[in-house]
C-alpha cells in the first residue's frame, strides 16, 4: 500500500511535516496514560498465570517508552506552531511506533495461550481499542500507524489460528477483517489529512500571489481576514476566531489559577423585529446591539457572534458572581435606550443571558453548553434577565 502525496510540492510536504508533529503533540497525554494503564490492568489479570517478573518488566517498559514522549509534550505544548519540522521527526515516530507495537505484540503472543475464553475476548477488545487509537493518533502518519498495529494484531491473528477451532474459524476470520478495515481506514484518514493540509497551503499561496502592488496585497489580505475571522454584519469575532483567541486566554487564566466564566446572550423576540420592520432594520438593530454589548465589556473579555442573534462571551479572571454583575450592566445598557433606525421608529430590544464557569479540566464547548442552558432558563422565566448555570 502506497501513501503518496497527491499534487506533491515542497510547500505541501513542509506543511504536512508540521501538521504531523503538531497533531502528535496534542494527543500525547491520552496515549501516555492509556498504554501504561492498559498494561497494568493486564498484569493484574494474568498475575497468577504468568511469571510476575515478566509482567512487571512489560509495564515498566511501557512507562519508560512513553515517558520521554510525555516530557516532550510538556516542553512543546505552549510553544507556537513551528514553521517547519525536520524530516527526522517522522522517522523517529516510526521507530517509536514499531517498538511500542512490538512490545504489545509480544505481550499478546504470551498472554493469549494462557487466557481463558472471556480473557481472550478481553484481549481482542483491547487490541481493537489500541488499533483504533493508533489509527486516530497517527491519522496524519499512516506508516507510523501501520508500524504500531501490524506488530500488535498479527501475533494475535496467528494465535487465534493456532489455538482456535479449525472447523469454526470465526475468531481469526473476524480479526482478519478487522485488520483489513484498519488498513483501509488508515489510508482514508491519510487522504483526508493531506486534503486538509493542501487547502491551507493553497490559501497561503493565494495570499502570496494576491497582487503585484502593496495596496492590492493589503486589500486581499484584509478581505481574507474578514471572511475567516470576523462576522461581516456586526464586526465581532466569528465562531472560529472566538475559539482561536479564547485558547491562549484560557491557558493564561489557568496558569494564574484564576476563575473563568462563559456567557451566552440572546436577543429576546428578535424574530418579531424582523417580521415587523423587515430584515434591513433587523440588521441595524443587531449591529447596534452588538456594539453596546462590546462597549460594556472589558478589553480582555472576548465576544463573538455564533449565529443569528446569539452572542458568546469569554470572561477570563472572572467568577460567575462577577460575570453576573457584568452581564446585568450589559442587559440594562441594551434595554435602557431604544435603537434609532433611519426612516422609522426607534426599536427597543432586551436580552436573556446565561453564565457558566469554565472549570479546571473542562473544555470550553461544555461550558458554552452549560451557559446556553442557563440562558434558556432565563427565557423561560420571562426574558430580559440573566441566570447562572446550576449543576443538577
């Protein structure tokens, strides 16, 4: 099986190397915990039927193997995305993969013959999980993925053939189909990864060729930035820009052990504004409301429009109680003064808001979902109010 790069070019190959390295660094904590943990579990299960020294060596090998990778993750996780990565980085990943896969393969080879029926099923399940994890972890590095799960699955396949019922080869047949599917999925994941990287490279090349003059280049760059990062109507950050800017702010707050809050704001009965005055007036009202919302937050508090009349705010260094005070200020500022509309009557709008804390270990999407639930509770309680998420 070949893993060629369609439309190969130096720029595309460089971008692929960078993305491969970045993807692995992002996923290292999970595999660092998962591999030694599964190895320890198997050692406990087979402790009385396999030489304990061998089991201890197996677990220790897993810990020793993954510790340097974990230390690299701790060193690299907060560094900016590099412009290039050495080709040797991918070769090291392949060497690492074949060592890890071979360790697992030797363990499966030794444990399967002494396992009972239900334990053999457990080994099959764990091998399937490790293979799936490998395909995911190395989705950007198909050769490394194969070098991990082939040394792992082939010994198990051989043992199922040796020790199984020749007249009912269901287990080896099923395992063979699983290996084939894993290989095919590895190739599919690689193609998707290359396509995604190619889009980024082509976008960057288009920027570089956008114009011959400085003024033309600046206009093209500005337009692309607007389309990529800014909501055209309100000038607020769009969903992508919000998450991009939120990540370093969240990291800074957590390093300083400061609280973080997330808020969801939604204009009340905005559909009635559109139905009554028309969408042109609705756009004016939406833009004016966005301006008032931003003007009443501090500079470090990030506001984005997630669609329609819904806004999401990240409030770093802010507890839910402090966020409630800030949102009450915004709510009153919006409802206190009608919005002037050219050629028509002024329009008064209100908003409902929800607040949730972004706790340690929680991803921002979960906090947004909690704030959204609090916002809907505010609407159910009569609108034009702010509620704080309560864990049930």
